[in-house]
C-alpha cells in the first residue's frame, strides 16, 4: 500500500508530495517535515556530519531499523529519507498488513526498478508485531535489493526482531524530542503561510507557547493539535487578532503527556530507577519514579511485588521486619483501593528507602550454584537422623551414626563449634554477613559466641 500515491496501479508516476496539503487536514499533518532542513530533533543521527545524514546526502541507504518512543519521528524521518534520495515510499502497518501486502509492494518495486531504476523504500511500522515467519519473508527481498527496508519499532529490537533481519539492517535509536525542539516546530507552524497558520494574525504569549511545548511531553503532534485547538476555539479580538494566552493554552492541553509504555522498555527503565533509588536510600527519588510508573498506568500490584522482592533482596536481614510491613501495606491496599491506597504505597516505599540495607540473602544462589555444579554431597554421619528406619540403619552399619553430634542447647549460649557442611566442602562460605541494622547485631552476637568457645 502506497501512502502517498492515490493510484496504486500507477507505479511510474512521480510520488506526490505530502506538501500538497489539504486545508482540511489537521495542522500536525500539514506541518510534517518534507526535508532534513525541516526535520526537528535527532541531532545525534541527522546533525551535520552524523552518520545517517552522511548516508542520506550520499544517496547510499541500506536497510534501517528505527527504534524509539512514539512520536519521536520514525515515520517522518523515513519519509524525509525517501524524498531526499528520490525513492518511492511504500508503507505497511505490521498490525494490519502481512505477507500478502508485502508481495504487492515487491511486485510494484520490481516494475518501478525495471521501468526507470527508481528505488523503493518500504516502511514497516510497528515491525515488532510481525512474527518470525513474516519477518523472514523480508530477507530475500533485502538480499536482492528490490526494496530497502526502514522498520520502525517502539520495542527493543534485540528482543523483538529476528537475528537474520537485524544482521541485514543498521539500527538507529531515536530519542524523545525535547521542549526546545517542540517549541521550534510550534513557531514554524505559526510562521508558515502555506501549510501552517502564518496567513492568520495570531499572537501567542511566550508563557502559552512554553506551556504547549512542555505539556506535549516531546510529542510534536500533540503540541500542534493543541495549538490548532487553541486557534480555532478563540475568537478574534477587536484589532482582528487571535490572542492565545496562557489560560487558553492550558485549556487546550489539559493533561501533561507522559512518555511511558507499561509493556515496553520505559517500563523497565522506570522500575530500575525506582529500585535503585530505594537501594540508594533516597526516598524522594523513589517516590518520584514510583509515581511516574503509576501515572503511566502501571498496576499498583506490580509495584507492591517489586517492593516485596526488595524487602528481602536489598533490606533482608538488615531489617527482618521489612517483609512483614510491606506485606501488611499490600494487604491494606487491597482492602481499600485507590486513591487512599496511595498512602500504603508511600508507606512501604519510604520505609524501605530508609531501612538499613543488606543483600546477604543472595547467599541462596551461591549454595544453589554449588549443588548444580557439583551435586549434593553425603550428609556427615553425626548429622544423620537417628530415628530413621532402624532395620536399614543396622544393615548399613550406621545405627550409631549420630552419636558424635553435639547438641547446641547443651552448651553455653546455645552454640558449639561443629561442622555442618559435607566434609568435602566444609571450608565453603555462601553467606557474606552484612554489618547494618539488625543483621549487624545478630552477626556480632554470633562472632562473640565463637570467640568465647575458643
């Protein structure tokens, strides 16, 4: 399917430009950049001297994968590339289209190449939605050079795309646009008389423009839509101007756009920042990232699961009560729900951030690794169960196996020097004691008992 060709069967005609705008189209559509000079953001890719810009200027473009958040300009950049190198631009949406549509594009690309040697760029939006077979179907056409692929994905391509496809493409990561870049696009729309709002007398307060750029959260489309709403909904003043004040701007974009996908990479980045902030004993940062996750639509129960894990993994024996307290907060949350449940999330989050930290519970993985690598050794004779089947014990000659066992309660402090690991590994240490909080007190007591017995 050709996004810009109104006659799909006419592959020999020049590609109509998106600059042939329709006044009924939304402002965001009319203002879509048509060249590198109009493109905003991604300076690390298309700035002067950068690799992708050099590729575009040379006209030598291989297959590409654009990876980045929604509204970072993946589709626009692919279209700009096709215009800069004068290639046919074909679009497939991986959610709606499949191999049938791919075959149709390939047929058109073959005809176009034979007719006038013109290249075809195939833009596959949300390419991560295609399964392995669909992704593999691209490979022979990339190998033959019939099409040049530009795939767009919001998911980590190393997890969502097959290796053979990745090996044939260059990967470029796009970043969210910053406030200044969004503001630049708003100003451009206000000044452009052909596609934008430049033919209308509009005065926009600096604070109003800043508000639109900030609340758009890096989404140019959102900012332009809000600007258009503001202009269309505001009556002209006595001097025949449309005056956009901060108040009008606030009405036009009432909710700050938060770039967050609770199923994508950002979800894991925010969760990581949340955990690391608690681990670093910074309650303010922990609260900030937890609220960022909630604002993005994360399930509070997911956050409580992370808090419960943290209570054992990072607080552990440093404050043994942490697990019980977080579990109680979770139970209280389930009984009350939101918005009052925010108190319990806050309670658990702040408490864990303030707790003494110990990661000594990781000792279980050290012991597990020993067993997985070397198997389980025989139980020392004096640790065996003397109440086990007496017939088999007598037959095996171990009826008095546990006679050498030292009963700790029979000794001062309920402790006695004794080996408990199998003989072959009785020198091993899996547990590395922490020194903070309750664990520090507990290990100090144990060390004092050991000294007393020597």
